[in-house]
């Protein structure tokens, strides 16, 4: 009997939300966003490479040496789409000012992208100057800088009497740094990837809990303000109504997250072949390696965290009669969530700190902090089980509290009750 | 145990500052139309909510259709229309109704059939326009009220409880509601409604209970209530207006207690122990031409005014008469 009514209310909450335009748009838009993240950087990179190819850069060499030629050669080798390489101009130091203003005009008239000035300060190993439209592009500037360094180094080595072919071989290697993470289980995936993943997971959990918690809150207020609450209360015990609401909205959240995660995973999988068809070469983005166990833990923490907060939001909803009072009334609950998110970054940087440990045990922060830590470091099963047990106790307490406030508040209209009155509701409901 | 549809024994409900219902007992016979009458704030809504187990009484017991009101499933046999009405605004009419039926344990298929029948019956669904697939907030207020009636009756309840059902209704919907109540009565359904409009109660109710300040003032079948509490009244109309010769008759304290002259007719309350036949004879002997002389019962309105007024005056002394 009670189960049938629970099913009826849960089903209504779920179906009415899934049918809304908002849900459909958000669910479709999520994957579009993932798609943009997966594809746009590659496509953009292709475009920017074409525009900043170094054929349109002028090199003003006022050093009186062959440094300009060396830099030109280095940049030409770096520029995938321009066989020509930059335009080299040998300048008399006295005429440098004139040449510079001429080059500035060229850039202004879009005949060149920018220009590089090599002078005696460059020879002294101090500075070289670059001016151009792409001066804010860190990669471009970085490449120019390393080309100048390399040229200067090669020149100095040759001046020191080292054979030029040897110099070529010595300065040739292009080194890149691969960082890898080591955990108790050994080496696992890239360090940056797991930090980004941890951050993304924690933020996703925070957003989802907040979003769907507020959804529950507004659902309760709608039932109160449309007076639907009293009709339903004559058929269904308030506790069942509360449970149906929390479960129904939670199921909506899980549906949306599932759609998002599956599409995101699929998009990452087909990204390389699809980009290849578009004529863009790319490397596979590293996916964080998540075991099934970790995935289940993340889902469990999400569900528990959602239940904890959704019940509290429902209780808040029962204490107000109109939308105007909501923001103020919901502040204490929202603050708990926001307080957690404030500590996300310090915990991510030092996931074994005292702060991280404490926040893993508090039921209001553990649903976000534990997944965050789990995705960057490994924790002992004892800690995982312990924090989850504390969180479950927290959930039971929050559901109990919410049910009592909800039962009384559902049919209360008018002035918002004071804290003392709410405490009395909790004490006497029954 | 009685065979009453509702049997309330000594219930009380106390809130922080005041007593909403005090030691109230009443029995609603099965198949009756029962009026719960009282001024605003008398405790009618609180009583109804306790019947439906929405709130629990502090003391006392309530039996609904032979079962304690707290028993699981008993409220599935009851239909309830609250005083403050409303529906989910963004939901389709049919879906709201199906949901309400499902809460009472009606399978969606059965519910859909009944919903269509009802929508047609109240004129919300025709070959031209089907309001059933519209969202609730696209409907006019009157239409929403009709939908709410349907939601109350969809599960074919044995007991229907309507809290101030006539408030806010236009005359057409009020008439439709009255027709529905009469039809429910005919099909054997018990109907309880609360109101402070005595005319409605007088026309519709088989039995009433008047409450004021959370306490019962009187209850019983309408005829019994009138006979017991009304005193005896005569409606008198004369052919040529009141003759001067009549004055001594009307002023005789052995015959007449009070006269309410309304120009065309006079309402005369007989003195205790006076014989109406003797009054008639005396009037004719005085030379007046009698057009109408009828023994009437007082209106519920008058009883209500007398009793609730009296209860107010006697508050906290000895309760009710």
C-alpha cells in the first residue's frame, strides 16, 4: 500500500521533470559542451597554426652576425605550414629605429604578423624584442624565444671552437616533459589528468547536489503554494510524499548524469578518428583510468550526498510559504555546500593535509571531498568505509529531521517560523 | 460501535496559543448529507483535517467507515476537497487527475476512462476542444474548480468531505456542485461539507452539527434540530394589512411572545404553551381577513444566530444549551 503510493509520487516527480524543456535542453546541451571540449581545441589549434605561421614575421637583425639567419632557420623548421620561414632583414644598428617603425606600419596594415628585433643586447644574452598581433599568444612567444636562445647558444658554442655539425647535434633535441602520477598501487596515469579529473568530479558533484537539492526545494514550495499539499496529504502520509520527491528528483539527476557521462565517454572514444576525417591530426586525450570500484564509490557518494542535502532543502521548503522567503531560508544549507567548495583547491593541492582529513569525515563535506581525494590519491578501505558510514548516519539524521519539519510545515502558511518554532515542530511532531 | 460513516469521540486539538477543537463528539449517519456549520475560525477545517488523518488529535478517537482513521487504506475510500484549492499549474489536466486517482489506488487504465467521462460530463471535453490535454494554468478559474471536483470524486469514494465547497464558486458552478451532491446522496455516498452559508446547508443537509469556538453547539437531523431548538412560529398575512383591532391580540403575552413584522407577512413566535388554534380564532374574531396562517419552522439561519450568539454570551460559563 505504502509502496504503491511511494511509487506513484516518485513516478510523478520523475516524469514531470523529464518532460520539461529545461531538462531536455540541459541534457542535450551537456554533451554538446563535452563535444566542444573534445573537438574545439584541435580545430582551433589547426586554425591558429595557420595564422601564426612564421612566414609573416619579420626579423630585424642589427647584430652584425648571422644570429638572424640561425633564428630564421629554427623558426622555419618549427612552422609546419610555411616552407618559406620568416622574412629576414639585415639592418644597420643606426637605422634600427627607422626599420622598426616601418615594420610596425606593416603589421598595422596586416602585411606582417609581427617583428623580432635582434640587437647588441641580444648578443649580450640579455633581451630580444618581439612586437606583433600575436604577442599575447604564449605558445608563439615561447617558440620565438626558444628559437632565439637556441640560435644564440649555437653561435656561442661555435665561437668557442666547437664544430658546427656537433653544435647542430648538441642543440637539436626538442625536449618535452611527461609527468606521471604514482600512487600506492604503483604508477597510474598522468598527474595533471587526475587533478583535472578530481576537480571536475568534485565540481560536477557540487553542481548536481546544489541543482537537484534546489529542485526539491522548489518542488516543495510549489506544492505548498498551489495548495496541492493538502490534497495529497489526505491520500499519502507526508513522509511518503517527501521520500517520493527526493527519490524522483534524484532519479532525474542520475538520468542526466548518466546521459552526460556516456556521451562524454563515447565522444572521447570517437574523437581521434572523427577529427582525422575532418583532416585534423590529433593525439588521443588521455582519459583518467577509473576502476569499476572507484566509479561505484563515486556514485555512492553522489547519491548519499544528494539525499543529505535534498532532505535539508525539503525541510527548508516546508518552512516557507512563498518564493520570496526562499533565498534567505535556504542560506544555511547552501552555505554548508559553498563552505565545502571553498576548500576544494587547497585540498586538491594537498590531499593528505589535516584539512582534507577532517572534511572527509564531516557528513556535509564528505560527499564532495571524498570523491575529490579518491580521484587524486588512494585511501585505505578503512577510511572509505568509515567516512561512508558517518555519511550514512548523517543522511539518516537529516532525513529524520526533514520528515518532522516537513510534516508540520506542509500545512503551515503565513509568517516564516522562527528557529525556536522549528525546533518545537521537530520535538512535537509525531 | 455504530454504523456511522464517521464517528468522532471526544477529540481535542490544542495549538501553541489556543484550543482549536475542544472535546468534540459527533456521528455522521451513512448515506446522509451532513453539514458542519460554524462561523469562521470555529474549528471546522481542523476537525476535517483530523478526520482525514492529516493532523492527529491530541485526545479522542475517530472512526471512518468502520475503521480507525489511522488505519492504512481507509482514506483511499474518502474523497476530499480542501478549502484552499489548487493543482499543479504546469501539469496536463489528464495527468494531474491520473496522479490523484493513482494515489487512491486506481489503475491508470480505469482512471483514464473515468477521466474522459467526467471531462465530457462537466463540459471540459468536446469534439471541438479537449481541455484535458491543456496545462492546468491555461484553464480559467471556473474550469480549474471543475477539474478539482473531478479529482475529488474520481476514485468513487464512499465518503466525500468538502471544506467550504461553495466559497468562490460562480452561480453556475455552485449549481453544478449542488447537483453532484444530490446525485452522490442518491447513489448512497455519504457527503460531509462545512460551510458558514446557512441557506446551502438548509437546502442540502439531512443533518447538521453547529460548532463555535471549537465546541459543539448542537447537532442532529435538521427536522429534529428545528423542532427542538426553534420554538413555534406562525407566518401570518392579512388581506387589508394589519387592522388596528388586531393590536390587542398581538400584545397578549399569553398568546404571543414576539412579532417580526415584515410588511407583507408577519412572523409570530408563539408564547410558551399557547395554542395556535386559539390564536387563529382570536385573530378572526377581531375582524381581520386572514389570507395566510401557517405554522412554520424557524430557519437554520435563525437557530444559528440564536445559538452561536448565545454560546458566545455564555462562553466559559456552562458550555451549550
